[in-house]
């Protein structure tokens, strides 16, 4: 009976989620404390992100770095992310995100402080769901005020 949300641009889905989850999380933080609330929320978000990563691998037709680089990206749909590719091999995929409408959207909603949990925090688990051997290193994000997000992916 539920609608198939798999074809909805991720930015739109994140905005809908943020408009609901943001105020809920803020209320829970007031009641139960920030640390405890965000720990629980992060566990749930990471589980969902792993599932999304597995679904992405199916949509890409495989779980190699080439599949990831060339596959469909609902997260970048509509110019939501502007990527600058740096390196792609069988074991390495490095790129920078130089424009992030997710960060813009969370700021516009007054939820910039939750953007890391609601969006950026998904990335590590999503890539692990895409391929359990895939490791992400990232030292900075636009959400945190950097000029770009540095995605460094490697297959072990």
C-alpha cells in the first residue's frame, strides 16, 4: 500500500524527514538530553543508511567502486551535490563535494546543528551497506563549515 519512495530525489526526502524529525529530536533533547537523544537517533539512521547502501548496490548493478561512480545517484539528483572527481581505480575512489544543497537546506530550516546526524552521519554506514569492504575516510564537511567534503573511499 505504501508509495515507492526509491525514485524520489534524496534531497526532497531528507527535507520531509527533517521537517518532522528535527522538531521531534529537539523535543527529545529537552526531555532526555542531547547526548542520549542523538545516540539513539544515530543508531536508527545508521541502520537505515546500511539498508539504503544495499539498495544502491542493487540499483547500480554491483558493488564495485566503478559501479558506485557510474551508478544512479538520487542523492545528487537535481544538482543536490556537485562532485569533483579526483581518482578512480579498482581499490580507490576519491572525490570532493564542492556544493551541497543538503547543508543549505538544513541551515534554511534552522537545523544546521542536526544536519551532521540527519545527513552526513549516514555516509559511513551507507557505504558499508553498499559494500562491506568499502571504507570511507572524511576529515571535513561543508555542513561543519568547510569549503568542501573530502570523500576518500577504499576497498580493503
